[in-house]
C-alpha cells in the first residue's frame, strides 16, 4: 500500500520528484567530498608532525636549567622516549624589524632559535630540514603572510652597540608554534 502511494505521488509530481532526487544526489556528492577532504587534511597533518618529529609535550622555561638533572629525570621515566633542550633567545619586539615592519606593536613573543638536533624540526615548504648559513634567517610562514615578506628581505635587530642585520633566506613550517593561536614564534638562525 505504501509503495502504491509513493508511485502515485511520483507520477503526479514529476518535476518536484526530479528536483528532490537531484538534491539528494548533490548532497551525497558533497558529503563524500567533505569526507575525502577531511581524510586528506588529517593525513597531511599527521605526515607533517611525523616528519617534523613533533614532541608530545613541550615546556618553555625562563632562567637557568639543570640539564643533567632534567636528563636524569627523563632517564628514570620509561614513558619518556626522547628529550631535547632547545635554547631560544627571546627578543624585545621593539628591537625587531622584519622587512621594514617594526614589531613594537606585535603581541607575538619572538625568539631566535636553532634547528633541533633530534626532534622538533623546522621544515621548509617541501618538508626538508632547514640549516641556515651565518647571516641568514628563516621566518615562520605566519610572518610571510602577515607582512608580505620575501626571501632577500632584511631583518634588523637593534642592539645597544648598533644594529645587527640578517637576510631572509626563506620561510618554514613550525609544527609547534606556527599557528596564530600560539603566542610565541621562533625565528630560525
């Protein structure tokens, strides 16, 4: 009986039925495309974090650190697979100029860092680890987008004895701090 009612309704309202079928097909196609896109994004993020060797836990600290004591603690914890100390030299934003743009009003905390030796790698767009030459600096893509910077631009650091300049050699992806939600940015030297 229900089948007879459905067939009769479809015969009476052919145009409406065709539109409904079209919308159902379109919604299924969009749902499938969204699922494919979500899977691709998840796979891309997972691959990026694997290549960058992103640590599961990161702790920023100001002041002196007893590296031997920290290593002893990590050695005594079976759940700690690896540890690395990366020193970051914090910079006063008022002393930093990126490509002619002063960072004195910037809310991001900036620091000079070197490439990690065992983990937490800063990667070029092609996924390779970056090793800057003396006088070169690599900036996060965040600043490339925000200030329309290009390779070859200058980064100036005002010091009490004068200005120190670096040449922007490129930009990097930072699996820890490249997000706009992160309040700190590393500048790779």
